C-alpha cells in the first residue's frame, strides 16, 4: 500500500525547536515525529511511502539513510526550491506514484488512534478523496450533507464560508473537523493538471466537489492530537502511551 507524508512545513509553531531542525524530526518519547508515523504505517501494511521535504531537508534525508528507510521503500519528493503547500505538494509528488492504487495522505504532526489500514479500506472506487473527520470542537469545519459528501468549509469564528454551491444551507450541513488524514484516488492527478505552484488541498477539494465525490468517514471515538504546537509536545508522550 502507498502513502504520502507531509513533512516539508516550516514548523513555525514549534519554534525555537525548528530553528535548528525540521518539524518532522522533533522528538517525542525519544523518537522523531516522522519515525512514529513511519513505524505506524509500516505496521499497518504500508510499504511504499513518499515524503515531501523543504525545511532542513538534508536532515530528513540523512535520518532516513541512517535508518535504512526502516526496511521499506521510501522516496523523497523534493520541495527545496519552493514550498508547495498541501495541494501543490501532492501534485508535485505525482511522478513518484506510477500505479493507480489509492494513496494514504498523512500530516507528520498528527497522532491518532485510527487504524490506518481500516481507514484505507473505507476509500471507495467512486470517491476522488476520503477524509477522516470527527465531531471534535474546532474553529474551522468541513461541511457535509447527510451522506457525508463534502459541500464546503467554514470558519465559525469569522463566519467565512467557502463552497461551490451558491445556495448551500450551511446550518443544515454537518459540521465536522478534518483530522489531517485522507486517502486520494490516483485520478486526483488528472484533475490537478490545471493547477500549479503552491495551493491548499482543501481549496482544491472545494473547487472540484461538484464534479467529483469528496466524502468523509466519521469516527465518533477518534482520539487525535495535533503536535504542531510546542505545548502539545508535553501531552504527546501520554497520548502515545494511551492511544497508540
């Protein structure tokens, strides 16, 4: 099974740690974030992983070499010339995914108790993308209809709404928080052909939501921790002990 890890970010919320190392190598319980995720993926059956790099890219490349790629196939999508955001990062990695298998996409700074192999199997052949969502509190939500097909996005603090549907009843939609874990069909690269440079994957999903099926998989009991902020590092060790 194939997977893609977002590891290129600047990690500004983790300063000053990320002044000297990439976010992906920030340690939790004696292991870098990247190692925790690779080992979880490997245990779940993912044996072909692509990792994008930008900030202190050489450190990640050297780390993987020292670990002999953890005994699986790992390749680098090099964004050192330009940081491409989530959508641009996926598009840039397209040449590294030469078969038509679906691809698990995962942020490096997300810990969760979801069974990745189970989630991968939830992706249907009719869907362009399948997003892991939950009912946790957030300031930003994805909007879904009763069948969990994506309809839009909203920031409840600012009342901003993004949607391809001009008559969308936002109040009637299900407001669900995105976990930063999704599965994409290989067909996504065809739809991205007209996109270039840096762009958000959520903006891309919104742009194609009327023509392609973007669906959610709701986990009511999902335990998730975003380790993108320094204060979360103190919670991460307990989270790992209890949830992973």
